[in-house]
């Protein structure tokens, strides 16, 4: 039985492992928003806003990764059971998402190191590759969540 509380007139419950995919998609969505806003800010010369957005994107992405690992350590993988044309579409998105997700962590680190050394030219050069890949991974992560858990959920039986 889950504990329930009243919070500003709403009944709340404790978070469970089954809530983590939605949390993960939310964190990925936030990362996407902060990445896009940070990119917009730096393109306009607003470097302080860029820093704030990118640090927030890094924090939300890190929280996502922790939550993702916790979820999959407890549940394993979830099978995509939909059939038809959507199946190869889903797996094409998933494969590119997973491959680039493996690449993005070292890329983010390599992009951050020059910042601490005040090597803006190197940061900019690497960031031009990191930014679109990180955005793609964030957006496709949300898309995979919707396809796997909302639009074509596995049958529970």
C-alpha cells in the first residue's frame, strides 16, 4: 500500500520504480529546453545565460542518467511489441539514440574541459559537434519514451 499525503489540496503518493520512465522523459524534456535556450543565448552573445542554461542542462541530464540506470537495474529492458511500419521506425530511432547516447557523455566532458582552462576557441569548436548530438539524444529519448510507454505500451497480463 502506498503512503498518501495531502499537498496543496491534492492527494500525493510516493514515487515508485514504475514512475521513473515518465520522470526520465521529463528530465530529457527539460534538458532539451535548456540546451536549445543555451544555444540561442550564445548565438546572441548572452554568455552568462548560456552558462546558466548549459549547467542546468548538464544537471538535468545527469539526474536523467542516474534515474535511467536505477530504473533499468530494477526492471531490465522493456520490449517494444507494436507491429507494422512503426516497428522499424521505432528501432531506427532507438538504435541512433543509443549509439549517440554512448558518444555524448565523453563528448560533453571533452567540451567542458576547455571551459575550465578558458580555451573558448576549443570549447566552441567541439561544442559545434556536441550541441546537435546532445539535442538529438535528448529529443529522441523523449520520443522513445512516448513510443514505448504511451503510444504503443506493452500489454500487461
